[in-house]
C-alpha cells in the first residue's frame, strides 16, 4: 500500500506499536495538540520500552537513522524523489530541550503549550516560530497556561529574538534547569562526531563529465531537487567564469593579467580550493555535484617534461570522487544544442575524456543524453545518487528491510522507474 502522507502513516503505526506515545509536534494534517508551523517534521515522545519497536518499524519503512548529538532523541529521515525535503521523524526518549535542559518547578511535568515555548527558545526554533504557531507572543497567547510572568526585561529579550539570552532568562526565572550528566554527554557526542567526520565521509561527491552540449550544468541544477542538501561546484575552465572565483589571488591574477606560468599555478590553486571546499561539504553530509570532473585537467599520455609538470601541478585536486557520470551521445545532435564546436571537435574531445577516465582507472557510468530528454536522464542519475547517499548518511549498518515488509518498492516509492539500478538503460 502506498501512502501519500508518510507522516500520517508513521504516526498511525507508531501509535499502534506504542499506545502511550505522545505527538509533541507535527503537521496540521495530523491535528495534533501541538502543531508545527509547517510540514517540516514530527516529534514523538515514546517510552523506553517502546523505543526498540518504533525504531525497527522506521528502519523497515525505509527511514535512515541520521546523527543527532542529543542523547535523548533519535532522528530518522526518509528521502523521496517527489518531495523537495526529507521526511523527518524525531523520536524523544525524555522531555529535554537544547543541550539537555529540563523543566522544573510548576513545569516539571509541563503542558504542551509550555513545551512549545521551551522548544522555540531552548531548541533554538526562534520566537517567530512560536508566534506563528500560537498567534502571538507568550504573554498574549499562553501566560495563564504556563505560569511564566513576562516582565519588561523578558519582553525586550523576546523582541530581540535572541534564543540564547531567552534561555538564560528562563534559567534565572527558575523555569528550566540543566541536566548536568546529559549536557556533558551531549558535548562529548558532538566532539566525537566532529572527529569522526575527519576520518569518514557522511556525504557524497558526484562528478559530471562530458563535452559541450551534454547538459552538465542543467543536470546539476536539476539534481538540486533531490531531498537532501546539494551543492554545485564548477571545476571546468575557470577563466571563462570570473564571477565564480573564490580566492583573492585568482581575482588578482585575472585583474592584472599575470604571466601564463604564474597564472597556471594560480588556477591550479583555485581549483584545489574548490575541490577542498567540496570535500569538506561532503564530510558534513552534503551531496556535492562537480560540474566537470576534476581529473579532466590531467594529461592522459604525458610525453614530455611539460606534461609531467602539468600533471604534478593538477594532481593536488584530482583525488577520486564517489560517482562519475560520463555524458555522451550523438555528436551532430550535441552540436545542434549549442553550435559552438563542430561534431568532429566534439568527438575528439570525447575521446580525450575516455582516455583520461581509463588511464587513471576512474570508474564511471556512460549515459547517452542525445536520445533522451533532461527529466529522463535525471530520473536515472537521481536514484543512484540517493542510493549511495543512503549508505553514507546512516549512522549505523542496519540493513533496509523495506522489501520484505512492503514489497518491491516500499510504501513511499512513487514509481518503479525512479529506482533504476546502476548501468540500467535510460527509460524510453
């Protein structure tokens, strides 16, 4: 059975598995006691006894367990091609906010309205989030409900929008107190995760390579619709796009017309900075799309000292990417798209690309883009990118059992043609 609303499906199933669970926040379609400002995610409070059953269900429904430093909650995300943002389910094991603050005094067992206020301030959702949900500031909306008296200082801090200062205000008012053990554990998990990011990659680096007219830039922009954070970095002829310069020395070289040998060194440094930026983003869980492959600057058959020096200079930014798509096709059809290079020149450039990929043993998938339109090509590349990203983004190695539980495509897949395996022909 395919559910058009995964949030409704998840909440119905979790309510059956954990009858005592509470929907703290969610989209308006669920009619919760504590709705969110939009359809961003849902927050569910479950008991410790039900946690195992709930997480097992989410795994089998196709969700990924992604990292959250808070020890009192687990985050699960579902990436679906027909939705611009991942579906997110936060499963809370205790009523905590921020680094590990808990309510005290009359809010030791807080009402949902008070919980919304703590969520907006201590979790950093912002004062605008609270006012949008509740229809006004707390002294107008729910002062009687949560018992917090907002004086002149509190109202001024609220209007400033500083959630950190408001958190201090709630601490001084005695409405929240830190759970010391949980705060220390939270900080430790944050530090450990940063160290882990240096050693492993939670994101993905994807390169599109091909001659002019194959639609590399258009495909890269279309992949921005994937339900995850996507960044595009241009790695081609940087001199043709001075508006993309990211280093001051490259802008200086372009402005003062450096001699060619010095300019080549500066361009190599510019490309290295771009590649290093993409590598850093991929370590933080982003999908980085390289418009042109970094290895495209290498000489496949160095035959002189100049070629050897050229390859040494460009080797600093041509380490291997995770996925490479070689876009090719009929050269006459590609020529008709831009009418810049003749078909013979396109064929020669394409042969050069093939030599580079084979000479440096770069795994790739060849795609004929001249026979199919842009949406068809994106439908082939997008699921492969998401499939590899799923393997990287999850914080554990629990396999996806959605095939056993829901059939071939699971309850959230919109169409079979969106899950083409690598190497499959383009849909006709």
